[in-house]
C-alpha cells in the first residue's frame, strides 16, 4: 500500500450554524458551507487535540504511580487570506472566511476531511473531524510578507474526531 502525500488533500469547510449532531453533519449543510481550503494559509493552520488532562488515580493496592487521562484539550488557529479589490476594499464573495471569523465571540464549526483532494465534493459517508469554535480578535501575523492575512485564535468548545457525513438534510 503506497503512502499518499498530504499536498492538497485537506478539505476545510466552515459552517456558520452549529449542526444538531457534530458526529453526523448532513451533506446539505456541508455543501452550503464556506469552502475555505483555498482561503486559509497552509503553514500555520492548526486544529488539533493536545495533551489531555491527567489524573493520578489508582487503587490503593497498586504499587507505584499510575496516570489516567481526564478531560480532552484542543487548540486551534486559522490564518485567513484576505481578498481585496484594487482599492483595498474587501471582495465580499471571496473574503468570506475572514468575515466568518473576524468578530470576537463568533461561533462556527470548522469541518476538515483528509484524503480525497480538496476540490472533491463532500459525499455521504465521508469521514471528517469537526471543531465547534469561538473566535478571538483577529491578529496581525508574525510574518507580514506574502499575502495580506489575519490570524484567528480559536477556542475549541466541542470536537468530533471521527464524524461521518449523513445523507440528506
């Protein structure tokens, strides 16, 4: 079985309404979401679990120390690429990722699929990861070279690490 390079194999869709079930997002919700794959910066995109809390729990009869994993933790950040016209004003239709994330406290769901190329449409049965997040204030990037962009710190409120796209609405 050959290994597959990761290039262009992550599809990211942003939903501005939180679905009822993050583990079974309807296909219609995903196809009507914001296609973000070409509107976010690859080098610093990150939505991921981090180390879980640990609890030093073990029975009294156990020798030595044991660690049990407690609550899960997550971190996230998206750098939106800006789409501006010749006068420097936002191109509304193209600047939609920035718009969805720009207001502190906005609640969105970021859904990512790894495997098929980013431009393959969502299909019933696709496996994905979904992160319900709230946004902080957009920040200026450390690296001001290249495209105009803004960094959006994300507070992960809920996550599903193995969801399956549901058919229908």
